[in-house]
C-alpha cells in the first residue's frame, strides 16, 4: 500500500468466492471485508477469506460497532473482532459514525447521530475504548442519512474533524455518501470534504446510489454515478495522494470483471489527477 500503483481495492462478496478461489490474475490490489461476516465462524467464508489473504492485503469494515449508541460498546463484540484482526492482520479497521444497538436490541440499519457536544463526548469515549481494547487505530466513516436532528449544533464534517482531534482516529471518507446527503439536504459536497483534515483520511469509498425521484438512496446496487466521479476527481487535492480507494457494490453484484472495470475508472481519474490540475467546479447540486 506504499505507492500509487497499489492502492485500489473492492469489497469481497460471496458472489465472487468461486472465481477468486481459482486464483485468477486480477486488477485488484486489496480487498475489504465486512467484519461481522467473518467473526466467530469457521465455515466456507473464512476458508475462502484465508485463501485470498495469502495473496492480498485485507481491510476490515464493520457495521455493528454502534459507536453512536448511548449504550457501552459490547465487549464480546470487541473480543470477536480482535480475534479476527489477529487472524487476518488487516491494514485498516473501520466502522461508521452511527448507531444500531440500543438496550440489547440490534437494528439492521445505520442510524445517524446528533452532532453536538454531548454526543461528541460519548462517541469520543467509545472510540477511545475501542482503540484501547484493540490496540489499533480505527477509521470512522461518514454515513448517508435521510433525516436531521433539530438539536445538532454542527454538521457531520465538523463533527468528524473534532473526533479525529479528540481520539486520534482516522476517517473513512465515503464520496458517494457525501454526494447523496448533499443532494438530499442541499449543501455543497466539496465544502464537506474541505472540513475533513487531509492527514486524517485513511481510506476512500466509492459506490452507486439509486435515484428514488424525490431523494437519492444509498443502495450500493449500481455503478458509480458520473456526479460522484466528478466529485471524486475534484476532491483529489483534498485527500492524501496514496490513500487506499475502493468500490463498494452490495446489491445486484456484477461479474467480477465488471467490478474491476469500475475500479479502473478510479485508476484513470487518479492517474489523470497526477498530471493535470483538478477541475475546480462546484456544480454538483442541480
């Protein structure tokens, strides 16, 4: 992961297990796995993952840490995650600025948090606890949201920036989520990215949304839309040069070669960005 020719990855999905176990030559530099799919299991998914791990670096991306909950972080969850980390030795561990666990009930959605001083203190304490237990830095991802809290006193970008200062965590910057929220809530997505300390960005996600007519829905079920590619290209000077970049595709998963082709679009944009000045447009929101 030390040079610009080896920073491009994709999410590992079961639809590609058979293909990847045949050890094909690919355009992929690394894979991201959903942590919960491999925690506390010894079945075929783990067997496939360990085979892939012999040839590729791995990042662990969680959806169940519930950093934004008022509940304490589940210690059993962290024990299982730590075992997975020790087994895979991932180059990055991440989860979301969200909650989905409260009073013993786990939801199947990532719920946004209010952006104010009280929640900042709670979430910073949770991140400190997680990083201490894992003895690793974690990255926190900005999420797509479909409602705001009236109690918020800052925006998500400002909140994330403060979290990095208080905890030393890094940021997983999801460009698609920024665009979806910017469209739905009518703000300039580039302003969001400018609030994030460049040095704190540890990974970038790119994905496809679904246009529902009156709003955009973050489905990861389509190719990356041109508007998101435009935002990514214009953001290159605001993210670290060698930051790992990946394509998320979770529904309607295509054949692997189509996923590679989508990732190679990011390669072309990055290569172009090293030779030419990035376009300075802010015309992202119709």
